[in-house]
C-alpha cells in the first residue's frame, strides 16, 4: 500500500541527508507547527511557509 494522499496526491519516499544540526532544526520547526517533518518539507517546497514564519520558528528554536 502507498502513502496516504495529501495535497491531492500520493506521497513518494525520498532520502535526505542532513547534518545533525539540520535534523534537530527540522524536528524542532515541524514540532513547533504541530506537523510531521515530511509535511514541513512539503510546505517549504510549495511555498506555504513564509520567510516570516521561518524567522519566528528559528527564534523560538534558538531561544530554548
């Protein structure tokens, strides 16, 4: 069975390579928004996360 359809399409599996810091930032940002890491990347690709939201997330992440 494939991944569930979101954004009107089935999802595909991909492989990403990130630094440990990149993984941590991705996890924190996605958790802050209450979404999965996959959905966070999807929203960035679709320009659904604004630069302002990115700056707010970075500020919250680094303030912890």
